[in-house]
């Protein structure tokens, strides 16, 4: 646990977020002269101004005692391949010891060493779970799969006869070199029985320029240098540069921290000149550890010796804390005396206005800094932050942060960079055509896209008829196109972790393992059971977002699991997903589904391929999807759209106003289809609201064009136009003919029943504000958005009685309304600019800056 904390908490905070590199290691270590060095320079530190005292003997004894207190039984959890995703879970050792598995088995599991007790490879489900998660892992891992060609390996059997052909050992018996080196290693590791190293140690010779291991590698080994030296590099934060941390000299080990913790390597090991070393693989080291547990203390002591005194101080000062779901991290008005770094989980920030109303400020996922602004400015907490689910954090007290800033001023530059990014992001979000007047400005509750950093998604079926297994496999296929995705079910958990993995006694063990999976994968999909089982409860507790999946062609109903969900304080984001057959009718009665679920934040309609509703056994279903996973996902499918929504990559099309010229929007949509650009969401103003609504209903440029043409022909009737003229008190026309034409197109369709999420913009002349409509009667709000005065009268909003007119007066091209579209990419449709013959400047519609001058 001490080593896990050191790597996952201390190094994460100091390196990833504060930008420190070689300041974390000691460079003034004394190399041992094991063999002739061949004129090797005696310099030990590669870093200029890098010599710092290592601390006295008393400090060394204290660190050794602290390791002894930690004990051998506190062995660590597995890791993430990228340092920016290093998360961990505190392990309750007392709870684990009561389980059926030994602590050594837990250590093996944490270190990703396969044990026969751990997984039955003969199980077809196990094979399937491995096969469906293999293809995407290659994108995430930077592990060197094959041995560098510049490394020559010799086992003890190879060394039994013959002479060594390289380095200062040329002409000497390889076996004698092996034995002498093993004796030195036995002394360093304090191995009581030297035979424990038999057949577990390899002699390697690396040529100059060979990379022994890379930063982020999972399959790590322990290296003991005999001759030459190994340079250790680390990638600088926000820079494509590597900095040399230290040199591993003869008699020293490197890589032992990653071997002990099971974490990925935090640096790159390279032989800049010819080097000879002994290598012990992680699995072999764990076998030695099983025979003699005390070797862990000896190896851990070498890690402590390599750390700088500064790291030891910081490791003592930084707190590793956990917050249960629903608990507050801090409250508005509290004294700000520390900064938090999210290691695992999710938190939500809420501000309470003077009127007593609470508004959402944002959500934080792993890697985010919380409270840094208040801590630096010494202001009281501006918001209340509570945990959406069980969350793990690193706590940096104010004094610790100040000490780091005084000692290493470059940390201030790093903090300025982080704060600048945050401020710039807020300015970009608030930027709009009427930012100064209050029109078009996002409220504080809309400052973040809540799906931008989701890590875990739970799938909860409404009823037994929902094809949950096929749905999750289809969604996993789509998510794999975005990043590594893992699907977990209760069966997969039992196969991987044992039949008792879901028992309450295994609570901490399961939590740690699930946290490791979040480190490795972009998204972890949790498929709940059909009933309220311990696994279902675990899925809900782990979820950043809960997908409630129902069948769109069935009667709206509230499921058993949903009733339980409604009665518990689950703060995770909840989305309703309605499944439809390919040849089925259009969505309907969505409002009834949503009215039963006031706690749902949104909904999506998914048109499923026939294979989702096919009746197959679980074995046949897995076989079919193994073939599906061999093909690339269709980016235009609804499952790919859902995947983009869950990962914050939604593509929105926003169409501006412009009267009859707005028919050109259809050409924009057709061009996007031809270019292969999917459209996940549509919005617009005036004529853009009309064309956008047609496309959201049809999802086809051809059908949109046909229906728009029919409506345009109806609007060209001179007879109807003349009959609609009225006494111009509020407008020149009564609007009845226009109302009838819009109503004929959309009839009683609701915004919620459109295939694609849709919004439009109107101007509320009662409240002098911009209104954005995402639900309700479709024809009414399309009519209101196109109510251009003084030609058409305003329309009364049936919800609050306010008068609505054309949205062009406040936002003619609402592409800046990112807070409503929740999109990472917004494409605006408008006519191309015209060249001014006087000065050659490009001119566009004046409505974008002043529609009513």
C-alpha cells in the first residue's frame, strides 16, 4: 500500500499536475564497482544543479521502519497505461484476509500475473470476454510487445558453457559472471536462500541506443545493472520532450517500483552505451516473494533510497482520501485550505443563489483539479461539491502547495497554465452575440458538458423483454471506435475474480479491480442483472451515467429496478433510451415515458438493426458478435450516435434564419451526407428551425427536400395570402394561413418524438429574453421561431403565456449555443458571402449582427 500510494498519489500529483520531473529523484547515489568499468565516467548525476543531499542515516532508518509498519501483506492494485489516468482504490486488508483467497493471490492479481485460481481459460465466456476487449486495447497501450533487437539474453542453461562475447567480460566464463552477479543481487535483495534465484534470472547485454522499457509499459521487469549504466527518462508534461531523471549505475536496480505495485512504468529506460544487467520478470519476482516475503521490504527500501527527500516529505503531507456517494467534499462558504485532485469517481459542483435556488456549475471526473482557485486566492468556497459516486481524491493542503511553490518556482508557471486553460474555456463558453446585454449568455448551471469525461456507464433494462445483452454488445462495438471499452456483467466478474467476487466480504477487492479497469479503458460498460442483485447495486454505485433502456413500441411503464432507483439517492446522470425496430413506426408517446421519470435528464431514440431483436442463446449471441466486432462500426448508426453522446463527441448542425434563402440548408445537409459527416443533433432559428425539424424527423436529405418543396408550394398561394391580410395593429397578416401550413407539415408531433435531439430559438418579448425550446408541440415552436414581425403576429407559449416572435432578433445563427446542443462540434448552415466590388471585402447577411437596425 505504501508503494501504491507513492506511485498513484504522490507521483501523480507532483508530476502530472505540478510538472515536476527530475526533482523527484535522488541523483547523488554511490555506484558499486562490481566489474571492470572500462573507463566509464564516474559522474552519477545527468542533471545540472541536480545534486541534493539524500538525507542522513536517521532518515533512512525512518523510511525503512515505515515500510516495515506497512507490512508485506499490503500489496497493491493494478494500473493504467497512461499516467494521466492513474487511479487507485484503497484496499481494506482486514476484509480481504477473511476471504477465500490469500494475500499473495491478491498481489498476483494486482500485478496482472495470471494464476490458475484467478481465471478459467477454458470457459467460453472467459474467452469471449477477452476477445471482445482485445482489439481496442492496442490503441491505449504503449507497451513494447517484442524484445528490442539490440538486447542479447542468456539464461543459466545458456551460461553453463562457453565464454562471454561482450563488454569487459570477453573471454571469461559466462557461468562465473552469472554466479558473481547473482551473489551481489542476493546481498541487495537480502535473499536468504540463493537457490530462489535459480532459473528466474536472465543475463542481458544491451547495445548502445537500445530502449529497454518505455514509459507506460505494463509488462515490467526488475533490472540490476552489472556493467555500464542505464539512463532513465521521463516525458515532460505538455511538452514532447524527455528529461533525464537519473542514471542507474552498477549495483543499482531500476523498475522495482512498477514491479512491486503492478502499475505501469512511469519512465523510459534506455541504454545510451553498451550495458550488461540481470533481469527478473514480474512473475518470477512474485514467485520469489511467495517463498520469502521479506524481499519486498528490501526492494522497497531501494525505491525509498532513490526518492529525493522532497518526495518523502510530500508523501507524508499529501492525503489520500475517499468520499462516499452523496457526501459533500466541502460546502459553499467553507474555508478554502487545500486543493483536491480527482483520482477516481465523479463529483458535482452546485451553487446556491441569494434567492435560495441551486444551480449546477459543473461535474468533475478523474484528473480534474477542484478548489484550486479558492485555495490560491484564499477565498471562501464558492460552491458546494458533493460526490456523485464513491470517489477517491488526493488532498494537497495549502501549506504543502505553498512549500512546493517556494522550493520550485516553475510550479507557479504550471498552475498559471492550468488556470489560464480554465479561464479561456469559460470565456469561449460565454462568448455570444449578446454577451454584454445578458441575452445569449449561459447561466452558471450550463458551464460544462456533463458527458465530456464520463468513465462508467450502467445499462438498466425497464423490463425483461429488453434485449439487454445484444444492446450492450452493440454499444460496445460503437464505443470501441472512440476508445478502449470494457463490458462487464456478473458472469464475467465471477469468471475473472472467482465465484465469491460479489460477496460483501470481497467489497474492497472488487472496488480496487473495477478502479483499475477504469484506468485502462476509456469507457467501462456495466450491464445490470434483470433483478435487484448485489451486482445490480454495484453497477448503479459505479456509474457516472445510467442508461434506462426501454422498448419504444411498448406501453410506457416504470420498471421494478427504476422504482428502486427513484427511492435511492443516486446522483448519477440518467438518460432514457428507447429502442425501435428498423421497420417499425416512428417514435410516439415519448412524453408519457418521460413524465414517469422526472429524474431523467434526457432521452434518445435508437433504431436497432435486426440482429439486436433476434432470439438467440447467449452462446450463439456471442459467436455472432465476435464476427460483428471484426468489422468497423457504422458511424451513421444510432449506436454510434449514442457512443458519441456518452463520450462528449456529439456533432450538432445549427441552421440560421434567412427566409426563403434558408432552403439552401438542404444543400448543406446533402453535402454533409456525401462527405460522410454524421449529424447527431439539429437546431435552428426561423427557417432554419423549420428545415432542422424536418431533418430531425426524417434523417434524410432527400425526404427533407421533398417535404420542404411541398410546403413551399403551399406558401406560394396568392389567394391564401390575400385572404390572410388583416388590420395591421400587430402585423400585416393574421397568421392563420401560415399556422395551417406549419400544422399540416408536423401535425401533432412533439419535439420529444423526433429521431434526433432538436432545439430552436425564439425571442420572448414578454420577458425580453432569448428562449430555447427542446420539448413541447413541434409546430407551435417552429411557427414561433419564424414569426417575423411585422408580417406575422407573435405566438403565445402555452406553458407560461409569454409572447414569442422570431428568434433572429436575439440569435440568428445559434451555433454558439453549445450549452443547449452539448456538442463538441457545431456546424452552422448559411449562404456563402458575396464579394463587395468596391473594396473586395466579403459581405454576409446583416442579421448576424443587427437584424432590426
